[in-house]
């Protein structure tokens, strides 16, 4: 009898121990879910109960994080994402950011808010957690219930629908269409609303001002530096803009008053450019060609990401191989941008080959100061061998100035067009424009016209060949009779451009 009682007692003790062990394991698992994973028990694989849908769980070091039930229309395909350390840290970070914006008056619980290009929606989650309930995100791939399908350059909402728009994680800087991205934000944001951007860019004043130019009816109300939450963005530039006009705020590129202002940051870039060759070279065909290696290209000094289009305008293009194919497409630093080329060339000899080239628009006329008929004179200096397909270098002249005595070259009539007016109607302030000008002396007419009309402000960088009565290669001690200008007059033209804030380089 005693032996039976002992067996019963041992069995009872074993069962109690098993029960206590099970309770201990459940307690450890529960503690992990609550304090480490930061999620409700219904997400795990080892749970016997679940919490109410709106219960807030407290994570050490941060404000309460409400967990939305995936069974209530949410996406249950990524449970590990919402329990990851990266998710928790990012939500803490964005919650702190948005609380500071609330304190600054840029955001409120009543603000209808949009987060743009947010793949996981962690910024949307953070907005809802601090009480901004009417919040939604868009990304190429939807992640319900936080993120709907959409793109920054094609936001799937109506005009003036939001009080607050947020672009985080450098999404704006990565956009292939920053101008359209900016226009969509301007379209969907209400007048008086705020747009907030996070990026590692801009890296310099040029790129920052290029960014601001995309939002011409917005005003900067806050610039702030933040420590990031992961290695991809260790330091973040936060920019807050306020919309102050009614409409999309697109730039119209109008310089009809003939004036433009070259800002100080562009003048700073000019001061960093390579020095001009101050003394006239005895062998300019060698000196100027060698000087190319000293050129400080604009795109090697600044970030050009925040531009709408990238354009190369070759005025006096000649053949494709003269500069477009041999220099610009091979050597100019483009920062992986695709440049469209405008080849302005009046000589019909070269027109046919451009029809076979992709990414090039031929303008088959002569750049001039107004629309009129001109004469096109083909010159050759004694001993000059600069010929392409049997053609010498051409120079345009007004019809009434042609027929000078002593000229025995080829002459034909061509159509000239107002180059400054064409430029103002072709490019905009938000485009990145590189220009090469080799027009056989006409630069002394075209450059003043660009200043007169304000079109000069549409050009970011100029490569200018200035034509003067230089020493001839064939005949030592003799100057070219083709041009009347001197080297000092060319130097004065270059200096006037640089003093005005235009980044110009001596070309050959």
C-alpha cells in the first residue's frame, strides 16, 4: 500500500514539474514577443491567444507602437518584416521626426498625409502611431494596408488632396524624373501645405538650388540635419517646403523681360574654374588643344541629378566627328545621364550624316541674332588644311555685307535664325545645358544677344572658340587676314562671361 502511494506521489511531482516547465517556456516566449520582437502574439508561431486589434504595445525607449491585425484586411505575407530590428528602429526614427514636425507646426493629427515611394510603409506606420490617422503611402508595389500602388512621378490622387507630403529614404534623389516628381507633389499638395524631403543629397549648393528650382512656387521654411537610422543614410538632410501658390507650380521658363539673374553659387563655381590663358599663344592650334586637359568641367565639380533634361547644344557642329562623336560623347563627364544633342549646322554638306544618328536633332540653319537670309562664305587661309569632305571653314555674314573685294571663296545664301529666341523656346531653367560654340567670328554677335535677351541664364556651361587674327601655321610672323578681332578682344569676351557668372572654357 505504501509502495502504491509512493508511486502516485512521484507521478504527481513529475506532472507538476512538466507543467511548471511548460509555463516557464510560454512565459519566456511571451516576454520575447513583447519586449524583443515588438509585436502581438497572433503573428508568432507559438501562441495560444491573440491581442485585440488596436492594442498598443510598449517598446523600451520609444512611444507606444500600435500593431494592426493582419487578419483585418492587412498583408500577412511579411510577419518577419514587422518584427525585424530594422523595422523597429526605422519606426522609432520616423516617429521622432514627425513629432518634431508636429511641434514645429508643419504637421498635425488632422493633416491628410501622403508618403511617396515608400516600399514598406514604415513612415506611414509611424504617422499613424503619433495620431496622424489619415495617412497613406504609395510605391511601385502595394503593401497593404499601409501602401498603395503608385509612383512619385504619377501620384494616383487628385489635385490639392493632401496637407502634408513626405519623401523619405532618398527617394526623390533616386528618381529618374525629378521634374515630374516635383510637379506631382505640387499638384497633389494643397496651397499652404508642407512637403518634407530626406536625402543624402544635395552635396553642393548647385544641386540644392537645382532642387529648389523644381519647386518654384514653394518657399523653404526649414533646413535640418539628422542622424540616420541605418548605414544607407548615416546622415540626412531634411528640407521642409511650404506651397505658396494655387496650382501645380510648373516653371514656364519665361525671360521675356530680357533680364536674368545669375546667382552667387554659380559665380562661386566660376572662381573654381581653370584660369584663362592670359597671354596670346604663339602656336594657338597647339596651346589651346593642350589646354583641354586643364578644363574643370561643371559636372566634375557638382551633382547634376536634380535636372529635368540633359542637353548638348553644338553651335557650328560641322560633321558628327568634329566634336559630338570625338569629344562630347566620349570625354564629357555625364554622371550616367543621357544627353540629347542639338546639332546646329548651316552647311548642307554635313546634313545627311546626322539623319543616321540617334539622339541628335539637326537644326539645319545658321545661328544668328535675328531671322533673315545670310551669305555663307567658305574661307581658306594660305596653307590651311582644315577641310572635311572638301569643305573649308564657313563664315556667315549679312546679305548686304557680302561681296567684299578680294574674296575668292565659295558663297551661297542660307537661312539664319534668332538663336537666343530659339534657345528660350527650346530649353528651360530646369534643364542642364552644355553648349559648344564655334561660329567663325559670329560669337561677337551671338554672345551679346544672349545677354540682351536673358537666354544666357539658360546655359550651364559653354565651350567657346574665339576667332581672332591669330598667327598662321603656314607663314611665321604673319597673322590670319580672315578675322579682324584680336586676342585681347577674345580675352575680354571670356572675362565678361565669367564675371557675369557664366562658366565658359577656351575651346580650340
